[in-house]
């Protein structure tokens, strides 16, 4: 109480206390992963061609051309899927509290990225054949300019929504940060 009286009636804590939320890291402190997704077989030309073939519904009753093609190309589909998981070819799309990046390899190295403040819209483009695999391309844009494309994202709408929410949080936090101090 004596400290309170000496300060003229204003209570000022001795330390700057900022409440923390478990698992939340400010972008200025460190880069933290929010979500990682893997490209689908529909990200490849062969995968799109197989998807177009599989969706053919002509046939007799439960037997269709698409289903017969699926049975006939099971080995091709397996090889295609496994080729996407080879140690030197494996790709992933990673959303962090700072950026969205395309990473490649077992020890991931960033191939391309876009920061969360470098786009203002995310378009979803589903090419013919991709709908069979429930995937699509996410196109990050700043105005009319494409800044990054993530081909063949599995369940793209949910990843798109999380990216937009992360961007909104990043931009909101950036608005409340004090301006940088420059040396004179």
C-alpha cells in the first residue's frame, strides 16, 4: 500500500505482464507451424487424367467405365501415390504464423513462399479430374497478381479458410504493434 501511495494513487505494476495463450507464438518472436497439408495425386497431370477417366458413369447398372478403369489402373495409382512420397520428391504445404510455403524433401527446404501480408485473396480452382480426388489448386493473389499457387491441395476449402483466418490474425496483430524505432 505504501508503494501505491508514493506513486500518487496510480497503481503501476513493476513488470510488463502480457497474458499468454498456450500454443500461440507472436510472429515477431518465432515462426510457428499452424497447419501442414500434403498435395494430392490430383496435383499431377497423370492424376488429373485418371480422375477424368474414373468419373465416367456410362455402363450397365453398378458396372461403369470409370469403375472398370479404376480396377484396371490400381497399380498405376499406387506407383503415382508412392512416387509423391519419395524422400527427395516429397512436398508439403506449410502454414505458419508468418507465411505459407511449399517445402520439399525429408529435411524440408522452402521452395517458394508468400508472407501473410503479401496477398489479399485466395481463389480455389478445381481442374477437370481433380474433383474425383476432392482436391484443387489454391491461388494466392494480391489484386490481379498471382503470388503463389498450391497445386492439388486435398480438401482445399478448409485449408483456404485456415489461411484466411491466419492472415486476418496476422494483420490484426501487425496493426497493434508499435512502429519500429530507427537509429538517427
